[in-house]
C-alpha cells in the first residue's frame, strides 16, 4: 500500500516534467544565450557597452516608445472590436454561430505576408480607397500607406482573431441564467452587457490581450511592409543589427530589451485586469 502511494506520488511529481523541460529548452536557454551575447563584445570581453549605447541614443529610445505605443493602440482596438464581435457571435444560434466562427478565424488561414500585401493594395496611393475617392473628385491621393495608422490597421487585422477566440471562449462559460435573471429584474441591454457579460469576459480579454500584446510588440512583417522610415518597430531594427550590420551584441541587447518590455507590459495588463475583476466581484 505504501509502495503504491509512493509510486502514485512519484508519477504526480514527474507529470509536469515534460512541460518544464520544454520551457527550459525553448525559452530559458535561448533567452539566456541571447542575454549573454548582449554582454560580450567582438573581442570576447564582458561589457555593457551595448546597453549604454542604446540608452544614450535617442533614436532607439524613440523606436522603443513607438513600439509600445503601436502595441497598446493595437491592444485597445482589438479589445473593443474583439468584444463586440465575440458578443455578436455568442448571441447567434447554430448553424449561424459556427459560420461566424469560421469567418472570424478565416484570416488565420492566410499568411501574414499575403494579408499585409492585401492592405498595401487597399491603402496605397493607387489603391482601392484612393480610387474611390478619385471618383468623388479628390485631386490628390490621401496618404494612408507608410504611416503610423497603416501599421496599426495591419496589426489589428492580423491579431484580432486571437482576441475574438479568447473572449468567445470566456463567454461560452457564462451562465445564460444570469442574463435572464438580470433581464427579469428590469436591467436593460446596456446594463446586462456592462455589469454581467463584460466582467465575466475579462479572463478572455486577459488571455487574448496577452497574445495580442506579445505578437504586436514583436511584429516585423507589418511595419516592414506598411510602415515608412518613421514607422518601423523594434523588431525591424533587431533584424537590421543581426542580418545587415552583423552587430550581434547590439542586436542581442535590442532583443533582450524587447523581451523585457513585452513581459513587463503583459504583467501590468494581466495584473490590472485581475484587480478590476476582483473589484467587480467585491461590488457584486
């Protein structure tokens, strides 16, 4: 009996081992190696010159701020649009609901490059929008491509499905009896959404927001194709340092900064939503 319990305890302790090994091999070791490269000069000396150079260069500081601003704007747009779309899908009945889910996920079946080039065709100087504006008498094309707004539009289109799926998963766990009870007690549709559905969907917003924030911070293709010289993000310059200038130390330092800022933003976002969820639960 004691041996059986010991064997069961050992099995339970060993159960998470594959996941731990995966995290160590695919996350801890690569990040650790990248971090070590950022402190090693070409001469093999240990130095923090790469970080000092980045901190003293206003250009890189501007790029970091721009990357954070783009990512937060993308997160906000995805959260608002994702909640509205997920709520609409959640209220639909089968088979319409299944069709809407397929439509929401269909952009993921197309590569990021193809979708980005699609926006280039739509937003370009000779694109669909400017062609339509020309029919209404616009003399000059509206400059949409290669701008801050173009990058955010592209990021929202690419990352919105992740937010929709995450929020929809949270909404599917909402007890319909809560909504029916609120309506029976006289709550209008707006109060039902803001006081019942939205608080219960916060876990989905947190999960989807973490994915959106991480992918937006590390975006490369969209700012490379849709952003001008003043709309590039940090990942573009990480690539530049590694591939073009072959500056492994500075490239590793920029990548380490990108990772650290992304983790910090994700932690703050999840912590803020967790605090909001607890405050709503306390009020309830």
